[in-house]
């Protein structure tokens, strides 16, 4: 993993996210729930835009991928077949001195809670236990009786909902291999050391796609998806220099995987380059296990070739929350502004992802300006998220919008009331165009697509 050359903006982002309504700590008034986060008014828009971008690219634009929304709770045998009951574990070590709990394989990323300048095991009196395996699945009970026969799990990944529906989707849509199934949904992992804001949480959303291919064509498709997914991340506006492939080798490669790459993003500071998406060639591991455990044939019949086989699976699995964090880290800037002492904080989010697309201001609260600005704002709101603001100086209002990444600010001034024109100010270039109020909708729409 290459070292990061980017600054650590995490603390500043956590504070901005709370102050401006992107992300709040869950159950904050009770002291917070461990590493669970709530998305506020702006955060929910940003994450939704990200999920829509994924759905558009993976499902809507392709005729060989179908969408799915499988339930979180599944038959408990699913998790035996998938290997999660026996093997979805992380090695856990305890510190006898500070009582901290750490993932043995991630000690290099952890900090001693008592001496944050040291890693666990580094401080003199620090005594770590031998690693023991800890299953990350959350257990609960189905129905009113809390007995082991009623145990169910909150899914730790969305993929299994796709595997068990492979034939349902294939037969109902009459798709031919190669084809894929995509879904977005919640996953739950009782992580030993969650943290770094929404980077590693216990409840999160995944966007996963399983592409079913004929054995023998798998490495070609693996290569295709590896490149395609990197292009997608770049298309979100993530800087190319902050993106990287990491190949799984040796013991890192899961026993069933034929090949695996992570797409990593440079989160800056000590976190540095970390996985945001995994691309895996899973062979026929999943379908063959479900076939064995369910006793139901899951083979695909290839009519033209007159043969039956279990397809191999190329999986692309990306975290919606982790990518939201990548977008925020990538977009965050503190800039000086010519002629202004204070400077500004700006989120240079891609306009298509920005939570608010346009903000409308009345220069002053008189001479018909607020009425005209309200009219413009409510007509723009029919087409994209639009804010209205009439408080504070225009400079302050620009700063408020910059800080949440709004790409366009529209000001109604004295001239507007007379000749029907307004100014449109661009977040990134700070340039201002004077255009007809009637043309604002198309002006913004063309630039946020
Ligand atoms: P890690 O090694 O970071 O725990 P993983 O290799 O177990 O991750 P996968 O099972 O491949 O992760 O999950 C695919 C994607 O789901 C990850 O790339 C990440 O974006 C997201 N993800 C996984 N676990 C979490 C989590 N606890 N919190 C937020 N996102 C997660």
C-alpha cells in the first residue's frame, strides 16, 4: 500500500458533516451507539446520488444486468452454505493493560487507547493476549421464542441474496449467461475495531454485482470488470492519483477466490490508501455450495451449446458509506479567495453528486427581490434540489453553499426586478454570468447532468 501524501482532513470533515447536516452520530443524545452513523438532510441526498449513479451505470445502462432487492433476513442455512457461520471471523486480541480490543491483522492501523502515539503492543507495559477468532455476524431470533432453532443472522453481505435468487432472476428475465444481478442494501458486521468515521461501521450499505459467466471465460470478464469499476470511480470525480489497485496474493486471497483486486482510495493522513471496492473471481464456489446445502440444482442450461454447467462468478462489491467518505475527503478544500481575508471551505463535489444543485438569494429583503427569488426557487425545485437563503451578507451566503458543495448560486438583485435577469455564480471558478431568469433551469440542468 503506497504511503499517503495527502493531508488528514478527517476531524474537520466530521465536524463539518455534523454542523451542516451530512452525518450525525447515531443516538447521540444517549452518548452515541458504537460506530453507527445517521445521515442528515444533506448526507442522505449525497449518498442517494451516489447509489443512483451506481444503479444507473450497473443496471439501467446495461441490458445484461438485472436489479434485485433481497431481504436482510435469510434462511440460516444460507450462512452455513456460504461459509460465514464457520469462517466469517477476524482474529481478536485483548490488551490486558488498557483493556483495549483490536483486530490482530490490523494492529498497524490501530492506536493504544491510553497512549494514542503508540500502536497496540508497542508501549512498554502493554500485554496482548494470543489472537482468538471472533465471528462478525449479528445474531437474532425469528419469531417469539428465543431458542437456537430460531436463530437468524443480519446479513453480513448482500451477495448471498443474489446467489440464492440466481435461477429466479435468470428464468424470469430469460437472461443468457453471461449476465449479472445487482443490488444495493444494508449489511451488518460486528466489527472488532470499527472507526474512522463512516469508513468502518457496524451497519453499512453495499452495492454489489455478481456477474455469472461460463467457466473458462472468467479471467477475461474479471479483467473487464476490474477496469470498468476503476473507470466508474474516476467518473465520480475521485482524483486518479488517489486511486490504486491492490492485488490479493498468497494468504490474502480467500480460499475459494481465483483472483482478487481491491480498488483503493487514498483517504489521507495515517489511514492512507484503503479498499473501497473488491473485485473477485469467485469461481463456482457460491453456487456449488448452495446447490449442495439446499439440494436444489442451480445449473444453467446453455441451449446453443447444449450443455449444463454451474457458472463462475465475478463479483464487484463496493461500500456506499465508504465511497461517500471518499467523495467527501476528495472534495474537501480550504482555499484563499482574492480580496477576502477569511478564505473559504469548499466541497468540490461533482455537480451530479452534490446534495443541493442551486441556491437562490435575494440581494436585499425589499423591492420585490424576495418574491422573485422565491418564485425562481420554487420553479427550480420541480427539477432539482434547490435552497433559498436571504439571511446574512451575500458573501456569507456563498460561503455557506460552498461548504456543502452547491455548484450554482443565483442572485436576484435590483436589476433583476427591472429586466428579468439574474446572476449565476459558479462554485469552482467563482465566475458570474448574468442570464435571463427563465434560462436558469436549463443553464443549471446542463451542468449537473
Ligand atoms: P475490510 O478488509 O476493510 O474489512 P472486506 O475485505 O471485509 O473489508 P468486503 O467484504 O470485500 O470487505 O466488502 C466489500 C466492500 O464493503 C468494502 O470494499 C467496503 O467498501 C465495504 N465494507 C465492508 N465492511 C465495511 C464496514 N464495516 N463498514 C463500511 N463499509 C464496509
